[in-house]
C-alpha cells in the first residue's frame, strides 16, 4: 500500500493491475513495473535464423511478439488442448512457428493439470478443473536440435523439474539463453526458494545472470 501511495502512477494500465493483483504487490513485480522492464523478455541476441523454444506457450502472445521482432524459428509447447488449439490456429500459416501439444519435463508421462488460464499448473489440482496432459522428456526433445538460442520457460512450478533434468544431463551447453519465470507458490512457498537457489547455483557454472526479478523473470546467458 505504501508503494501505491508513494507511486500513484504505478498501476495505470490493465497489464499492471493484473500483475499486481496476481502477485499481491510483491517487491519484484513492483520493481519490474517501476523499471518498465517488460521488454526484457523480448530483448535477446536473435535473428531470423535463431531457434527459440517457448515452454508454456498458453495462447501464443509471447511467441507472436518474439517472432514479430526477430522473424526467428519458434517451437511452442502447450499441453492444454484448448490453448494449444488457439496457438495452432493463430500461426497456421506461419511455417516458422511449430506448436506441440505437450509439455517438457524429466520423463515421458501423462499427468493431470489444474486448468486455469495462464496460471494452469500441475499443483493444487481440482477435479472440476483438471485435464490429462502429456509431458515429454527434455533429453529426447533437445536431441533433435544442435543448438537453442533461447529457451523461455513459464510453466507454473514445473520449471524446477525441467531445469533439474537439463542440468543433471549436462544439456545446458546446447542453450544460449535460458529465460525463466520461477514460481514461489509452486510446489510450495517453503520448497521453492531452496529449489531456485539450487538451480541457480548449478546453472552459474555454465551461464551468467543478465537480469533478475526474483520469483518473476530472470535470464541466464551461456558464458
């Protein structure tokens, strides 16, 4: 509340209001808004030949903007059928954008997801909101590519398992930039800080941090 009084123009758009409602005015979100940092998630050394992975594509907004900026090749992973269908139809005439109706993790499996828009998560499942989705092993997926210029990950708690598998199998050298939205509530507010710290410590051996808004967006680039 102090921040809202001190910075009366802090919340002056639907985008900012949505962020601050979702995250209850967390320090990282407030700093993100004050820094006008939104464009950081699109600011990468890419071109029309680059290969980008959008892990957790939802309805394709980030994919569309990154493609429009660089004309790059984008592989989009969205396991929820409704959102995948939107992506598929949205880019049906664009052969540089390839959508897949599955998520990425440490193993091939089927799992229930709590379907709730961009906040869909495999945690806190409720029967009336659950849908069975497919997860594909990240090792198998990355074996199809010699190099990934950017992997952007926003999967509501699934990032910890995914990144642990990438690190455990020495796959980080294949990815030039890893952009992550770490989630504090998933798997839990007690576990997440420890999991994030472990991921960061291990990732720092191959990559260096270029920007960081804790438990919001951060990016790591290959050394």
